[in-house]
C-alpha cells in the first residue's frame, strides 16, 4: 500500500559529502576542524577508505550548515 501525499525525499540524499564540500568550496581543513578530526582522517573518510565511528558520523551530519 502506497502512502499518498508523503514525501520522504531529502535534498542531498545520495550525495557524497566530498561532492558537497567541493560544490560550496569548503577546504578540507575547515571540514576536518569542524568535525574534530585530522585532515588525513577526513581525506580517508571522504575517499571511502575509512568508515567513521558513530561520534564522528554525528558531527559530520551536523556540518551541513555550510550547504545551505
């Protein structure tokens, strides 16, 4: 059964954080400082070689203030 009138889409769903950072011109250093990690850790997370822990993921989820 389909939900009528329910819109569950989000504006950036499926977008990579690295793509969004590039789009708005946020330097890696600013991103790393904002989520309290090193630039190297940020690069590893953004290129997909490292999965962030839940605490870092929570900080990343609050970072989109730059995307508005």
